C-alpha cells in the first residue's frame, strides 16, 4: 500500500511540475532575436493576421497596405487605402481598416474592393479612427483619438466632443459610444472568447480592462496596467503585449513579465503571425520586425 501511495504521489508531483514548467516557460524561443524583415517605409502600423498566418500592415504616409507572406516575401496588397491605419480581419476574410482620410471604417475584400461601413457618429465625422478589434459575434470596437494629419483638407480640429471608444453592432445598425471618459484611446484588443476588452489610453499612460456584456456594452472598467500603448496584441496564455519603446508584456494579472527592446525609435503596433502563429511581428517606424516565440497568438 505504501509503495502504491508513494508511486501515486510521485507521479502527481511530476505531472504538476511539468504543467507548472510549461506555464512558466519563457515567452521567447530559445536564442531568438528581433530580426528586421523589411524596411524602406515611412511609418508602419496596424499589423493583422489572416487565416493562413500572413501578416498585413500599413504604411499610412504612403497610403498603402503591405502583405508579408508565409514564404517570407513582402508585397503591396493595396494602394489608395483611405489612409488605413489599424487593421483586423473578420471571419469572412475581409480586412477591416481604420481609414482616416475621411475618418471612416472600411471593409476590404480579398480582391481589394472596399465597402465603407461607417462614416461618422450622430451626424458628425469621427476624429480619426485609429485601431479596432472585432468581437467573435461580429461587433466592432474601435478607438477614435485625434491625430491631426497633414493630408487632411477639411477642418483638422476635433469633430466629436472628445476622444472616445465606440462599438458597432454585428448588424451594423447601431453605433454606440461605450466609453466617453478617456483622454486619448489608441491600442485595443479583446479576448478570443469575447468576454474581455483591453484599451490603451496613451495620453493618460494607462491601459484598462472591461467586461463585455451580451449587448456589446462594457462594464466593470478597471486599471490593467499603468502604461499606455500605441497598439497591442494577446497570446494564448492571456498575456497582453503593449507597444511604444519596444514591446512590454503583462500577464493577465497586469504584472510586467517581459520587455522586448526594438532598435527603431518607436514600436507602433504588434501581432502574431506565421503558419504556426508563433512569430511576433512588430511595426516600428520605417521597419517591420519579427521575433520567434514559444507562445502562440490568438485570432
């Protein structure tokens, strides 16, 4: 009996140790370094991954969307993008963009044709949609800060009464302001089960977490991290990746667990990609960087 109990306890200990070791395993692949994938852009932003693991990103000053393919090639996907910034793929394979030439949300089909989903809020233009995330049910959350653009020919001042966070219902019939108490919202990401939303207030230097209600409204707003962010992503462990001076990683409890230095002066945005979703892609100034990881991203 004692031998049986000992064997059971020893086996349980080994199993627990293995599980804990996996949980605490480093985020970066062994020996991995940040690598420059492509250069020669004016300012890269808005990376988004499709179902094949290809990564699309914007060069907003040049009004282009580029595509990194799984074979390592980089090519232009679309020109005349409405000055696309933040990007995200929907379940149908359409690429949604924050196109701030006219302060709109676009849906871009795989062939490059686009449909304008949103032109304003309550009869007024938006300030300049910046980043977005699509809920599993198809609803859209997007941030609308004001960054005055030198290519605007219209009034460059604030169009709304502040810089806010919005929600578009899955049927596109309702547009709701879901947080009107932010200084300058920017990066945004949600959990794959659709229950949590993370939004960075870059001017306030804070990132918040919300619970998502069934009707799309947000509740239980709380401080996640005392750091703002230009863009963000999430991995399979629920860690949140914030950008700015390199990439800073926080666990689900809001504790910093990693910092990834990036040579470029400003890391604007980040996403996971590649066929196995275990490569981190970083848009930073005039460059696109990559980093091999031990963890996968979430779609």
